[in-house]
């Protein structure tokens, strides 16, 4: 069954175009190294919550846009193989060495798919 890496993060509007350039490169690298899909989605209907919500989870600040993204793989083992290649790819090194401050509010994790249609 498919394996998914999921990410939620706030992107400051002032850094939106730079973020888009970075994820365009990231998508290319992930797909070249074998990911099944790579998706970046901008918040459209994401309400504030009182107890929990996407905005609360990422400590959304004024001017931030929330992004939900995910990458799919054949399995956890496949993900580990692809991720190793991605992290070693020289095209990814500049961004990893100089991450923007808002990346500290990134939430991520790997998930085993238990139902898929």
C-alpha cells in the first residue's frame, strides 16, 4: 500500500515567489528520484480554530499563507530509498543550508495508507 509524507507550513506572503521556485525544484528532484506524486496546495478554506486548527498548529502570523503538501511512494521502504537520494542530491543542498526562518514552524510526518480508492 502507498506511503505518504505530509507537510503543513506557513509561508509569509513576502516569500511566496521564492517558496514556489524552491518547491518547483523540489518536485523535480523528488519525481526524478522515484516519488509517485508531489503535491503543493495553498490554503483556500482553512478556518481559525479555538482549540486546534491548521493556523494554530503552524503558529500562523499575519501575512502567512498555509501550505499543505504531500509526496507519495510505493511503500515505506521506497520512501526511505527516495528520501536518501533526495537529501544527497546537490540541487537540494543550497536550500537545506539556508532554510528560511518560517521553516521552523513546519509540521511533517510519514503515514502508512490504510485505505485508498
